[in-house]
C-alpha cells in the first residue's frame, strides 16, 4: 500500500522545524526514525497533510551523559544508546530494555524519543521512562517545557505532545548507589511486542535492606502501569523478602485486555511471574551479587 498524499518538509535547523510544525498544527507529523510512522502511513492509519523530516537536524542527534542521568536527543538511534558504555554505566536499564526492542535493523533507524512520543503501551521504553521518573522535553517556537513521565503518557498511542510541538529530548535519571534494575518480558517471537513485560527498580539502605521496590508493567494497560510494592517486600534483606506477595500486588493493579494474542487472565498471570523474576534480578544487582 501507499501513503496518502502529504506535503514534505525538510528543515535545516531546529527553528525551521518548529516553524513548520507550528504552521501545520494538528495536520503535521514528525519523521525521525519512521519505524512506526511509515507503516502507519502505508496502511493509512495516519494521514497527515504535512510531514516534517527532522533527520537533517544534527543538533538533535545528541547523547549527553552526566552523573545525574542521560539526556537523549530526538535523533539518537536505539543502537547508539544501546551500545554506549557511558550510558550503560549511568543507567544500565536502558541497554537492557533496548536489547529487547524489535531487531537490530529496526534499532539502527528507530529513535528513543520517537518511541516515547509514539506512546505504545506494549513498548519497552515508555515503561523505562515511567519507572525511573524521567521526563520528555517539548518545544515550539519560543517555548520549551519538560513533561514528567507520569503526565506524558495519556493513553494508547497518545502522549502529551500537543499540535505544533516537537519532542526534542528525553531524560533518564541515573541509577543511584545500592540500587538495581532489571527487565523481563515474554513475546511469541524475539523482537515481537511483548505479551507482558516488567521493568523493576530496587533500592537498598546501608544495611542492605530494601527501602523501595517498584515495577512498571508493559502490555497490561493503556499506559505503562507503575506499581510500588515496597509495602509487600520492603524493610528486609532481599534474601528474605516476600517476592511472591509483591508479585500478587502487581497482578492486583493491572487490568489487561483479551486480544488475538493472549487472554486477559494469561497476561495477568505473566505479569505476576515476570514481576517476581525482575524484582529478584534487580535486588541481586543492587547487592552486587
């Protein structure tokens, strides 16, 4: 199939891109990696009157790593972030999650910020951003705003990006000392969207007791579902934590739907199993074991 007709814009600067998007308003779409947008255009699930290609904007192909976290520019590809040793040292969950995103050929073109803006609840990166309490920076001519992850994902394929705005970067906070992360998912085939998935974050105190344990769930709600399970497993060493109770707490919070791939009950069951596994893995990483 072929996409519907549209006007193509190829700005040479960020200012030109923002002006083009402002003029297009609700009739404009941004082309970065295109790994989600192009198929939607070809299947005519999207029909923008204007397509703004930002691939010439080298100032957006940034990857800034500091002690406080990782800021990923709008044109930083999945593969670039996945392969960065500096990123992995500051926030290892990014590499772990990105290795589960589709296939290498997709990761070579797809962008981290584009995946976030696409806001697919079955994707890995929205769950990572939600779990870590990151944010997305949005821009329009003369105005920039940072939107916390908790407010960014509005619904399935719906984010807080407004008409005429461009998501220019995303910020992922650094992993704190005595903390661990993990990502677990189940898909029918490697590279497929997950039937269910869990990103986990566990923090310990100086006595190596759990001070917080949180998960973000994939494919079991309209947006990433973040669940704090500290009450079920906290204030004790990981070796004696009640991870099974934590998994039950996660299952109670999700509300998956039945589709052609899996029943709601099966997704809920998977979520509990994966939550226990991911929490154990994260706790093990936090202790340095």
